[in-house]
C-alpha cells in the first residue's frame, strides 16, 4: 500500500537561508508521481512541485527543488532563500499510476516557521 | 484561468441536518476530486470523477455521503444526517489527465462545523 512519511513535525529557519523538508515514501508501483503542496493558515492547498518516478533530473520550480533519491525512496523539498511568506504547513503526496487509482496520499505535514 | 472555487467557505450546522457543498473546477479539467482534512492531518481522499462518471470511492465515504458531477462540470458533495465527527475541512481539487503530470489543483475548501 502506498504510504508517505514526514518525520519533521516542525522546522525553523531564518529568512534568506535554505531549508530541507524530508519526505519518504513506500510503493510497489514502479510508476508514480510525487508532489509537494503548501498550506498557509487560510487553508488552501497550493501546488509547488512535481516529480515523476521516471524523471531523470530533479524537479525545480523557482526557489523550490525536489531532491529525488529513488533508491532511498525519498523526495525531500528544498526551499532556497526562505521568505517570511514561506511560513506554512508543507505536505508531501504521492499518486500511483498503474493501480488505476487517481487519489493522492498525503503525509502528516511539516510546519515551517521562517523568522526575520 | 480562474482556479478551483468552493462554496460555501464555512458551514455551521446542527447534528442531524443535511449539508451540501459545491465545487467548480478549473475549466477544461476533466477530473475532479473530493478530500477531507481534519485538524493536524493531511487530506484524505473521498471520491473522484472523470467527466461525469464517479470512478473511485473511499471507504471513508459512508452511506450518508453522496457526490455528483452532472454534465462533467461542477460537483456537489452532500452529507446527510450530519454527525460531530463530520466536522472537517472539505477540499475539492481538479486536474487534466493529459497535462502537467495530472497535477491536482485545490480549491480554498469548505470548513464544516457540526454542533
């Protein structure tokens, strides 16, 4: 069964520094997608970045990059040059392709606090 | 291109009452999903539509829950005889199966409080 584990309940970082949020996953499907979402206090889930299991290069989107280590089944999110507006909950999620199911399975999230 | 919208944003109801939520997906997105999120947890999948067909339902979706997507456009989620345990954030998402890795984009959610 697919599973996402986020072991960091909270992380603190100073403005302008980089931070890594951890995510490990478990699946028996060789084809899957990994996603990161940001959830501010307003509640909306904001899509940040996507990595396909067959993608050769790590995904990048602006200040976000995904450190994809397939053999270790990890998909850590790296935020460079943190900003105060980055303070939020961050969720890692996975979707299996070959099972035919389209649902995302989420981890429990990491709360990031960026201080001035 | 407008994002996913949900209505209402907040709903307070008494136990035993019926409630209905609406979701309008991003135009041209052929897939629509409902999730439920309780405090301190990540969203949990409830159900999924491809066009107007409901293709997948979670065991979390008891007989009191029903979802529709007439004509493959907006969707409604109805909860009958609400219970206090139904209090949660209900999130809707949409995606296009052939674009952007089928990435799901979420709406702002409907926060339900059952008294």
